[in-house]
C-alpha cells in the first residue's frame, strides 16, 4: 500500500478500481455480485503478492480494470 500511495499512477489506478468496483457492486444482481466480490478478494491477494514491485502492481491494476470493464459491458441496459 505504501508503494501505491507514493506512486501517482498507481494511486490513480487504485481510486479508479475501487470506484468502478463499488459502482458495479450496486448494479449487479446478488449472485453475480457475490462472484465479483470473490474475484476481488482473489485479485487483492495477487496484488499483495507483488509486494513492492511497481510493474507487478501496475499490471495487476490494468488486468483488474479490464475485467471490471468487461463486466460492465455485459450488464443489460434498457434501450
């Protein structure tokens, strides 16, 4: 977490990821929401395994934001 706070682009990625996750959590049905929360917990463990490796952390955020974006695209929306 210290590395994330000290690195502006990682900090920005963290804010974007948290915001996107929270918005999606409110939009998804209960079953899907639970699955997404489990995926988030798995992702957090992976990110923590990066320790202080900035590139590893950056890659983890890029991949998670892509997953969240794909989840958003699958949400049924009224026309």
